[in-house]
């Protein structure tokens, strides 16, 4: 078995009696006080997540001449300095190798933030699409990432690190000094709340973690609550809702794909666009507190039409919610579905995303 | 009144011919935040160790097996809106249902409090 990786904060999590479990090859905290309590804390206060497992690559050079412009489904050259953009790295069939965020650090400098389980493959694929000799480095091991998410996150960070952080708009970032070292503070996240992702050198992350937790408005939160939070706002989870056999069109994420530019997978997407996707992602709401779960089967009028890729009990809605892929004819809003697994059955209805729109994300 | 436990972590307390059933504190803790309890139908007749009810937490969905044979005569309908009662008080206010039961000899196939404590140690 491959050795399990751990973040620099492992001992801190164990000290807080976190329940630890494998995630994408990493031993990560799933919960501390409890998943629902941490979810609530994030929706009302400021929750702190150890996200050091995610990967970061640095590119230095000429974005167009070195080939980076054609690597992703969006234009990198078109991202203004100080802004970031979400999109995809695709294979030739249009399947999602990863979903990621690109940060434009400078005219000739870019940071690419990728999922933990896909770091090695993403790096190899991106490298292979760049001009030989292009300067791309995997800085994942030396780079730490903490997410502070929740309506109070801005005042916490402004109090600790100064007013500039309070001025960052959604999907913009600043480079600043934190604890005396260069850090990136980005107004992005995965919870639907006002929040920040902080990138800094790995050897400083324990100090930052301890400092943030001294604030009574801040509590640690694990990947369990993070999954609930992201599902309530309809964000996809790579490996569950997105994978190499799924295109951004099927996933309803074509707004992150610019078909007016070149990228690997474009031909396949154009074909799929013409023919219409064979299955499409839908969101559904269950009529009870039962939770749909990954791989549960979905039926319409007695016929199988797809399966669940993500599901949970939503504390904000008080019922089960989920995402899944269905035949397009079963995907219309209001379609009644039956979700089944062994002796468990639940009725559900196709609804619009997000499930929960009351977050502080853009406040 | 003594409490008896199954290997699947249900408990039962018998008073005359009435058996109150729930899941153990250990099980509630392992499941994490409980979000849904599927209460049995009133009048449902079950045999010992058959599926009686269901329970879901943020982490998993599980079946609840009946510690004794009997007929469901009461369900804890507070759990419909407040399944977290099972986390707060698994072995008391978080009871699941009551069965009318006849065969007290079935308790011999269960563990008493001390034996269950031993059993949990073995699972660590």
C-alpha cells in the first residue's frame, strides 16, 4: 500500500482529538466537534480548514509562447494580475483530468492550485503540454494552505493582518506579509460563505493555525463539514461529481469553458455540444431527512435513469440533497425521481442549484 | 430493570411483556451526527435479529436489528424531527420503539452491561 501523506498540522489535529481518515492519499481531519456543529460554525462564524493537501504549481515565463495559454479551458493570458479563475484541465475526449484555479501573480507568473489526489498526474499532463524547457515547478510540498471561511472571516483577518485584506473582492487576491513571510490571501473558497484561502510557506503554517484558533470566533472544521458546505451550494467534488469520463458540458459547467480558444478536448466538446450530452448532472431534493449517497440508483417511472454522485442531509434545508448524472430526458426541473439502494428508498425532485443561496459569499 | 445488548449495538430493556429498544451510546458515537431515524411501522412483527428500523448519520446509513422478537406497539416519534436525541441520549430519551414481547428466554442470546463493556474493549 502506498504510504499515507500527512500535512504539517497532523499533530495539531490529533491534539484536538480530530477523527482522522484517508482522503486522496492523505490522512486528513474529518471532524473535531462534529460535522453538523462545524457546518453551523462556518455558516455563522469563521471555520478554519487545513487544506495543505491540495497542490500548487508555479509557472514562470511567457504564457503564450511557452504554451500555457492552450492548456486549460479558459484563457490564462486573459486573467488580470491579482485575479484568479476556475476551470478545467481536460483529456482529448473532453473528460475532466482536474478542476483547478489559476492565480495570475504577475504578467509572467502564475500559480495553479489543483486537487490533492491528482497532483502528480496534473503536473505531468500540464508539463507535457508546455513548450520544452518551460519553467513549471511543483511547489506543493513547500506550500501550505489554510481556508478561513464564514461571515466573520473578514473581520478576523483584518484584525490580525490589517485593513488591506478587507478590500479584496470575490475571486481576487493579494500578496502580503503574514507572520513576516510572503503569503497569498485569496477571496475564494468552497463553502458558499465569505472566506479566504491563505497560501504560505509550509514551515509557517503551524504558527498561523495556532494564531487563528486563539480568536474565539474561529473554530477548526474538518473535511466532513466541508463536503456538506460545498454540496449545499452545488459545487462539484472531483472524483465524485467530476472525473475523466465526464465532460464539463455534462456537468453543467460550460460557463467555465471558452470554446473560442484552443485547448485539448475542445474537438470532443464541440461534437458533444452538437449531439447533446448522453447524461447530464442534476441536483435533486429528497422529500425526507434521508440522505442520497454516492452510487445509489435513480429511477423515473420505474426505469433506471442514472445514479447519485454526491449526497447528504442538508442542515440548512432540513432534508436530503444530492447531485447525480441522469439521462437528459429525466433532467428537467420538477421531474419526480425515486432513489434506491438495497431496502432504502426515497422520493426526490429535480431542483435548481444552489440548494442554499443564503450564504455570505459575496457580502 | 436490566439492559441487554446485541453484537450490532442495539439495546433492549424489558418491563413485563414490554421491551424498549434503542442503539447503544457506543453506536451513536461511532455513527456521528444522526440525521434521520426510520421508525418501524406500528404493529410490525419482527423476529429476534431481523431488521427492525433504519438510522442515518452524516457518515452512513445503517439497519437496526431487533434484539428480541415481538410486535411494535409504540414508536418514539420525537425522533422524526429531532433525530439528534439519539446522539444526546442513546440509552434513554433516544429510544427507538417499544415491542410487545413474550419470549424472555431470548435475552439469553444477548449481552448484559458487563459483557457488552468487555465486548467493546475487544473491538478497540
